[in-house]
């Protein structure tokens, strides 16, 4: 078995709990996939690690999870640095899933493989310019705001085609699909209807000549509805890592 001496802090019950949650989450994805006639491997799992220490990520990486998401650069960069050996050993893929500030695009372009939350032309151009020449193109989803919520990220459906055209013209970005983060809803039918809306926006773009293969949608509380509607990435935080610390809070060693 592989060991990571620098992360030996997370052992015992905390580790067992993470492994148990990983198993449960995978089972939820597999049962939803089978219920809706999809291959379980067509639904990718991104572990959203904001508010959780590198040690917790390491446990899940050692257990076979390969995709991890971060929302806040200030928190993410030290964790990425600490996990660099593990990233290399296991070929981990890092997803940026937070709101992007125009003056902070460089570290995203340099350290991440995917960006799920692109919603502005200016950001697209900066990410393209700052993507290092030695790295493959940055894999990108455009975030779409399905429900009008002031202050929330995402383009409106009306703005989507123009941003998709811009991104397609940028050689260091590869437009893969769409992402949404709808407001929480208790109702499965409401959740599913919103996710199906995102799926229709992708179909509309594909009918105009794009070949988008990605729908990033579904979190801990609504992953089944997202799988029903065709999610190819579900972004799971709490159900995998447990309750998280608030943004800006310390992430202590476990
Ligand atoms: C925090 C976050 C998640 C995970 O949310 P959970 O409800 O904890 O699973 C997924 N996507 C984005 C964009 C997030 O910010």
C-alpha cells in the first residue's frame, strides 16, 4: 500500500469516516445512474474540498478519487503545493469551482486543469493568455444562471452563445460544456427540471455546431436529480468530506 508520510496525521476514525462517505457517495451515483439508464462511469465525481485540509484530500486520493475541486485560491494554493507529490503520483485533476476575480486568473491558469465557473469574456481572455505553454489547454465550462439571483455568478441563457463563441476562439481554452449552481430546492422535480434546462442549453449549442460533452451539475443534496438529467460531473463536498469550515476559516491539521 502507498503511504504519504507528510499526511500521516489523518488516521483512525476520521480516516474511516472519509472512506465510508466515499463509498456511500459512489453507491448513490451508481444507483442513480442505474435508475436512469446511464452507465455509472459516465458520471464523474469531483470532491469539492473547500473548507477541508489537504490531509482529508490525501485520504480520498489514496482511496482512488482522482478529481478534486477548490473554490478559494488563497485556501487552494497551499493545499495544492502540499499535495503536489500526490498529484503527480496519482495523476490528480484539479477543478476550480469558485467565483473568479479578474486579478486572480494567473494562479488558476497555472495550477488547475479545469475551470467550471467561467462567466465573463474578460476572464476567458486572461485565462487564455496566462495558460502556460507547457500545459494542455485549460478545460472550461461556462456557468449558466438558470434562476435570476442577484449577485450570483453565471451568464444568463441569452448571454451564453456569445461567450461560447468567444471561448471557442481562444486556443489555450477548450470549451467542454456547461455548469450550473441553482438555488437549493427540496423538490426532486424542481431540481431535475432545472438541470434539464441546462441540458437543453447544451443541446441547443451542439445543434449549432459545438460538440460539448460536459454537464457539471449536482451537489450533495441533489446529485440524483442531476444524474437523472444527464450530469457528467457531480460536485460533491459535504457528503464526502463532512461539514466544512466557513470561507476564510483556518483549515487546521486533522
Ligand atoms: C461548495 C460547492 C459544491 C459542493 O457543495 P455540497 O453541497 O457541500 O456538496 C459544489 N459546487 C460548487 C460550485 C460549490 O461551491
